[in-house]
C-alpha cells in the first residue's frame, strides 16, 4: 500500500485523535483518514450522479 505525507492543522488532528484508539471508532489515524477519504469520494460520486456526470453502466 502506498504511503503519503500530508500536513494537517493541529485542531483537525486533535479532533481526529478523539475518535482514535481503544475507546474510539478507529484503530489508528491511518484507518480514520482512509475511512474519511472513502466517505468523501462516495459523497462526490453521489453528487456527480445526481448531476448526470457519471454513467451508471
């Protein structure tokens, strides 16, 4: 799996960390970031579909 490097504002990282770990929804930061990217891409696909920009073939 490729690795990437990103800069994240401290306040976003602090918010993210509240959802990571034993009591959180995600195992680690990478898991949280992947889930967020997947959800965002799904939302963009829905928007594109509503605007007729995706062929549903």
